[in-house]
C-alpha cells in the first residue's frame, strides 16, 4: 500500500506537469518511511496473527530491499 502511495505521488506530479508537486512528494515519502515502524509496533501489539504474518512477509516497502 505504501509503495502504491509513493508511486501515486510521483505519478500525479508527472501527469499534472506540476513542478510544485515535486516539493511535497519527497516529504510525503519520508513521512511514510518514518510512519512504518510506529504502525508496525501498534499492529504487533494489537492485531492477533500479525507477528506470524511478518514472519512470512519480510519486506514492507520495496520487495527484496526493505
């Protein structure tokens, strides 16, 4: 989902031909990357079965990288 959001941010900037759109796109990307560990912690604590899920799915944002 997060990878889709990041691609959407960049894609919308290109589709709209907006140079101003390039300003918030990297900021949004950084905010998403910062958010992931906090969300993971909440999911581990509050969602039954999430720990088993994370053992099966190793990558969160970019397959084979992170």
